[in-house]
């Protein structure tokens, strides 16, 4: 099975993925400072590209006009990818603070 993605679909996936990533950063739950902006944008782009490929694999007919189901697939996969990246990258790191010499600090212990 061959999946062909046109240049215009690829460009729209890049633009749409960046928008979905930015919206995910803006409306997503949790601390927005823990996950870098570039990671959410790249996750949105990757999710939209994955959604485009999955849609092309499962649906062979192309409707006349706007393909709304393709957009649904793109948004859902982008949300899943951005959410997974936020879950991995947004985890708090529990480390004991170190002083300037590199020794562990006794604060909080």
C-alpha cells in the first residue's frame, strides 16, 4: 500500500501542526512552563503528519471539497502526540539541590 502526500498537504501539515502545538500549549492543563514551546510545536507538526498518513492509509476515497475527516484525524493524533510529549517532558525532576562545590545540600532533608 502506497501513501502519497502532496507538497501542499505537507505544507498545510506543517502550518496546521504548528497551530495545534501552540493551541495545545495555550489551553493544555498543567504548568505551561515545564514543557518547552518548541517541543509542543514539533509535537503538533509530527501529530498532524502522522494523522495525514493514517488517514491516507485507511481512507482511499477523497471527497470533493474539504476533507473534514482528514482534519479530525490530524487534530486527534496531534493532540495525542503533544499530550504524550508533555507527559514525558513535563515530569518534575526530583533532585537534591547541590551547592557550588557539587556536594549535596542538606536543605529539605
